[in-house]
C-alpha cells in the first residue's frame, strides 16, 4: 500500500474540521485572524503549499 503524496496530516486535519476545500481553509484563516485583530491572510496557493510534500 502506497502512502499518498504530500502532507496527509494537514489534509486530514482540514477534513476533520469540515473544511472541504483549500479555499475553505483560507477563508477560515482570514476570519480567525480578523477576530484576533490581525490583518493576516492566506490564499489557496498558500494552503496548497502547506499540503504539499515539502512545505516551508
């Protein structure tokens, strides 16, 4: 059995929290940052990078 490429732990955590798309994660991140008084955001490309096999 081969393991799926990328960061399966991050993807599993996303799905467990009901974030069915990478866009959902980006939107939730922005909303949570706003609640904390931060002007921070990510986009789908950043989330895709986190889920990649070699995240920064």
